[in-house]
C-alpha cells in the first residue's frame, strides 16, 4: 500500500471514529444544548451522499466509513430532538 | 460532469458546510458543555490528513473542503477550551 493510501485510510478512520466520543458523551450526559441540530442534519445528508458516491466508485472503505458516520450522526440527531 | 461526480461534490459541500451552523451556534451562545473536545481534536487530525491525502491526489476540491473543515473544527476546539 502506498504512503498516501495509508494516510487516506488513517484519515478516514479518524474522521469516522471522532464521532464516537461525542456519541458517548451525549449518551452519558444527555446534554445536547450546545449541539447544532442543523449541523448534524446537513452532515447526515452529506455522508449519506458520500456513501452513494462510494457505491459508484466501488469503494468499500468509502461506503463503510460514511455509513458508520451516518449512523452515529443519526443517533446524535435523535438525542438532540429527544433532549432539546 | 458525471452524475456520481455531482453527488460527490454536493456531499463534500454539505459535510464541510454542516460545521458552519455549529460554529455560529457556539459563537452566539458560548455553550460548549455538550461538545466533545476529543471528537473535535480527533476530527481535526483526520481532516488535516485528508487534506494531505488531497495533495497526493492533486485534488484541489479535497484539499479545499478539508482545509476549511479543519479551520472550523479548530475554532470549535478553541471555543471548547475557552468556555469549558
């Protein structure tokens, strides 16, 4: 694997994994007052489109990374609506 | 431009633009209690690596989208540290 593919892979893992601490924090504290619902809705649509883009590119890593991020974003949308 | 490139472009614009409402909200309310610092630090490193990946791919849109997102994430890190 080329160096730039390794960098791309690490980047994808980090951006996807970064939503986990937010999900854990929101799950534990139910504190959603500072979260922007608009951000997560727009972001969710964006990553769903990214997943569709991945289908066109036949890239399993793009599909996987973005689908996981979409699920995490959807959870935060749900929490924001429930605990606003 | 192919349909899948249009989808990819819209996806990139949406995921980048999604951080703007969060930045505006945080700027206006200074309410960072629900924000996860870990999320934004890991996310920041991820999008910086994405930008570097874009340099390798000679993709101006990847570089631009991720650099803008990195700046927005950095602002949220700064606000979280200042108003925690």
